[in-house]
C-alpha cells in the first residue's frame, strides 16, 4: 500500500506533465522572442531601403519640377518671340 508521505503514480505523472508544460512554455516564449527579433531586423532593413527609395524619388521629383519650370520659361519666351515676330509682320504688311 501507498503511504501518505509517498506520492502516487498519478501524482508523479502530474508533476512530470507540469514540468514538461513549463519547459514547453519557456521554449515557446524564447522562440517567439527570437522570431520577433528576426522580424524586427527585417523590418528595420526594409524601412531603411524604403527610406532610401523615398529620398531618391523625392530627388527625381525635384529635378523634374526644375526641368518643368525651365521648359515653361523657355516656352514662354518662345511664345513671346513668335508674337513679337507676328506683330512685326503685321506692322510691316
């Protein structure tokens, strides 16, 4: 017979199961933390790459705006020259 101070087979099995569950929970927590750290590193790299691409796009946008302004000024001068030439032709005719 089993005495009061001696745990039963069922008690021992429950304790082993509790220890196994605690170990599993610890390992799962560690794995989740590792996965989060890896994902965070990937996120940081992705964010850096996107920031660099955004800077490059903004630079291209600025260059295009400047080119557009220069083209607009040149077109305005050309229109003024054409109008002046047409006005001279009308005055000479």
